[in-house]
C-alpha cells in the first residue's frame, strides 16, 4: 500500500511538471517569458563580443563610431550612412586626408621663406573655385592648406573644408593657364535704374575695381599732368568735358595696376555713341555691356517719397536726364549689339538679387570661355570664340580659306552653308577663323579639325543680290526658268513664280526664288538646282502687275492699298479700341502719333531691337493717353465720396467710398501726369481745357 501511494504521488508530480511545460511552451505568457530570457542571454553574449571587438579594432588603429539606435529605423540608417560617407563616397582621398592639413596664416610666410614649402602649380588661384566655376579668382591668405610640400590658397573657410575633405578631387584637375583673365564689363541704363548698385556688388564679389567717371575726374585733378591740366581748364571754364577728354581720363584710370590685375567694372560709362567710338580707338572694349531696362513710370515711382530738396530726386531733373539717355541709348546699344555682340539686357523691374546673380553668372561664364580660349590657342587646338566680343573687322581680316562657309557641311554633305558674322558657332584654329552651321558641326570640327580643312570651295559661288540691286534691275532682265522658282520646281514639281526682291546670281545667270527658305536651299546646293529644266508643256502665263509699277502713276491710292493697307487697318482698329488722346495733343494729332508709332513698332523690315524699342514707346504712349481721363474719374470719386458719404436712404454707398488704395493710385497717376506736363511745359488749366 505504501509503495502504491508513493507511485501515485510521483505520477501527480510528473503531471504537474508536464502542465507547467505545456503552459510555458504553448501559452503567450510562457513564450514571451522564454523569448525575453533568450534575448537577455544573447545580449550579454553580444555585449561581451562587441567589447572585445572594440578593443581589437582600436589596437589596429581603425576608427570606431557609435551610432544611436534608439530612434526610428530610417533615422538609424541615415545616421550610419552619414557617418560612413567619407569612407564610401571619398575613398580615393582616404590617405590624402591624412596628409593634408590647414596652416595658420602667421606660419605661411615662415614656411615659404624657409623653403620648407612652396606655392603649388595653381599659384594664387583657388583650386576649388577654378574646378566648380572655371574662374580664376585671387584667393585669400587667411585659409592656406599644406599638402606634402605644396601650399594651396583658398578663398573662404567653406572652400578650405571642401579641399580638406576631398583633396585629390581638386589636385587632379588641369591647372589654369599662365594668362590671367579678369572681369572687364560696363553697366549702363537710365537714371535710377540701379546700375551703380549692380556695379558695386559685382566689383565686391569678383574683387574687381569699380570705375565711375566722376571718381576718375576727382582723382585726376589731384595729379600734375598734361591731361589733368586740360580737365581742370575745362572744369574752370564751366564747359562740358568733351567725350574724347573723358575717355582719355578713363583710359588713364584703367591702365593702373589695380585695374589691370583685378579687372574693372564701368559704372554708367559709356553713355554716348561717341564715347564708345573713342574707347574703341584706345583699345578699351568691355567684354560684356549690361543694359538695365526699366519703364519710365517705374523710375518716377522710385523717386516718390524721397527728399524733394535733393536735386537728383526731382521729377523735372529726372525727366531731363531720361530725355538725354533716350537720345543716346538707341545708337549706343545698337553699336555694341551689332559690332561686338556683347550687349546683355537685364530686366530692372526684378529684384536686385536676381540682377546680381544673373550678371555675375554671365561674367563668370565669359571668363571661363576666355580661359578655355587661351588654353586651346596655347595648345594649338581649335578654340571656340563665341561671346568673346570679336568685331566684324576681326572676322574679315582673320577668316580662313573657306571664307564664311561651314567646312563641316561642305565636307560631309557637299552643302555651301553661308554663315556671315555668326559668332555663336565659330572657332579659331591656327590663327584663322572658321564658321559653322550649328553646334553639331562645331563639335565635329573640335574633335578633328584637319579632316574638315582638307576641302576647298568651288570656283563659282552663288551670290544673293541686295535689295537695291534687285530694285535697279532693268525691266527687260532675263531670268533663268522664265522666273520660276527652281527649288519648288525640282523638289515638288510646282511652277511658282519667284519674288522680284529674292534674286540669286550663279554662273552669270539670275534665278528668282519664291521665299527665304527656298533661297537658302539654293544657296546651299546651287549646282543641284541650277540644272533644273522647265517641263515641255507649260500652263498659260499670267502677268500680274508689279506693285512697284503702281507707284509710277499719279494716283498712288492703289500702291498704298497694296503696300501698307493691312498694317494701317490694324492701327485704325487699335485706335478705335483704345480711343487714345495724349495730354499735349489734339485728337487728330494723337491719332497720327499713335499710327506712326504703330507702323514703326510692327514694321517687318526693321530689326527686332528697333521694333521692341518702338513697342515700348507705343505702350507708354497709350498709358499716358489714359492718364487725364483716369484722373478725372478718380477726382470725381474722391470728392463725391467726401461730399456725399451716404446714399439717399441713409445707407453707406460702399461703391463710391474713397479707400487707401484709391489714394495711392491717385497720387501715382498725378506723378506721371506731372512728368508729362513738365516735359511739354503744359499748364493744368490748358491740359483740362484740351480735354473739354
């Protein structure tokens, strides 16, 4: 019995243990507890392993970093990637970073004098700026860096940190050429347009010298020279200093050491076409001429609220200075645009920061292109000359044996691609200039110039007759193909009569072309189209009356109807829509003035620049024509709101109330009208009497 009782107790204990194991294995609480015990045990083992690994890694001199892993998984990944970035992205500079180190400015002189170190091949050029912007900037001695036995000068602390992190990136670039290219530009524009602020900012950022005519004259009269005595005599007499004398004074300043080594920025100079011509005679050519464009009403708005006792902020003085600028601006801008293609227009209505960034970017791009030009010429490689400011005379005197024809088009396609004075796609090779049809042709020439120069022009070349030559052709002149367009006849089998003012001479024969496109095709492939023949059967010939013959009759109504009726109709429609009435002119005079400006603004024979100039004048004329009427409406609204603030039933007339924005608009329009009245010396009574 005792044995049986003991066996029963043992069975009960075994069943209890089995129940506990089952609970531990199959219930959530049991599994959680088991997992925690396993994690704790693994953590203790991992901590011990990591401590041993740390000790071994540090003994080997390998960097060890701690990363906080308590946050989100994405943040942990970013922290690890940031920590390992110098070892993953800049692996080439791992060893170089151990060698390069910053040098205190006070130790730099001692290192150089003791010959323990010397300047690198970059000399006084910041290698970081040269790689990132392509510009040669004079660095500061406050941020030097020593790599082996070479000293590199950096412009800023930011550039020094970049160099220390990736030294090989900046050391492996080709050093700049021995020639140093410095800024040389001019900032022009109407008064109060912000040209002085722009010139100051550019000069400060690029370490150039800002040169202003007034400052130059002040410095010149302090010296003792023949030029100084001439300037003093002109100032004492009260006469205006001549353009030639002023340009000579500017040349005296630009030849000083600071201007020749750091570059120069002309502030508001030249201001006339004569000054630009005198600068050309003295070999002073701005690499870029920045012209700030601001509407006149915006200029008058800028002086609003300024000190009225300051003569520069008076509306009458501003009006006079604007008239002087407008008289010279057209010829001056056309000179630089056509002769050198270095005019750069800036929108003065945008923020000053936009103007700063835009102007500096164009200057740095020009410096980069000139540096590339100098390097290529030195290495006797083809050098692009776009945006270098070469004059038409330089093109004519230095053009190669192919003249103004594209050598790539002639070699590959047999086409005579004529590109007269097109500076965008041009290159210099062995002191000769060559022009190209496009960027693809220029790139091909840059890769293998000799391949495309082993070609010559044909003996006979097509020549496009000028407008005057076409007009002066005799009436009995014989044209090939009876005056039909050879391009349309060969390509499309169409019989289309060519235009009288689109004539090409080839092989002593004259060909009429139907359009500018067909004329360009004929000029490219003259042999192909000159061999075209008329079909054996021809349609009946109709002889339309030439428009030039209509002008020979006494009654020229028909000539005007055929020549200019379309654009005059458009001008009359615009007058009907706007009903312009200029303050100083009658209705008839205003209409005639509007038509004259409209014809000039939309004259298809004018160049794009002149059309844009007259479009702005037309827009300003229309705006000023509406001023008196708008002022009368505002006047009635203002004093109507004061005298009758409420409606008849006692409710407030919200639509006739005078608000703060109405007052601002009212004052701004009076300022503009005051400028018009001052310009034409018109009294207020006379003005409104003309308005009826």
